[in-house]
C-alpha cells in the first residue's frame, strides 16, 4: 500500500530536477527535422527566372486538389505559369508536388508558421510563393 506511493514520489523527485522541455516560442524556434515538410516555395534559376514550366504535374498528383496552375507561353515559346496558386487550407503537406516536379520548381521548406487572420491570406499565389522566405 505504501510501495506505490513511494514509487510515485520517486518518479516525481527524479523529474523535478530535469530541464523543462517547453520552448519559449516567439524567442526560441523549434529546429525541424531534415525530412519535415512545411510551407511551399517556388524556386528560380541563377538568372532569376522561374524554374516552373507549367507542366501541371504537381496539380495532377495532388491528393487534396489544392494546386491550380494556368500555363502561358513567352515570346520565345517557353512555357511559364501565368497563375500558380496553392490553397494552404486544403493542403495536407504530403510532398507529392515536390516529388512529381521534374524541374525542382516547387519545394517544401522547414517553415511551419502558417497562422493568419483571414482565409484569403492562406491562398498563396505565385508572388507570395517566391517571397515567403525572404522575410
């Protein structure tokens, strides 16, 4: 009858002197694992041109159907996305879009801060996907 009480007090005494695992969030940020899939980013090549050729493979493979791509053609007949949107409210962050892209145009970074005040702010267009990580 007293043995379980002493066992519980022993556990409490051992954990009393350990470091807390709580992070002070705004000041301390959690270090994400290498395989973590966070917010999306569209990449550019060395000249600053978009890597995406609007092949729409990312939109085709997306299980949540959250990617919308409208292709356009430039003066030298190269394709580029006129509209590229990702609805983060529908996205399940599976990473299929990154795996399906043959040009490495879309990648999922380790940024996990997606909180916003309106639903409209979670619809990322092409410009927002370029500038999301330059803050």
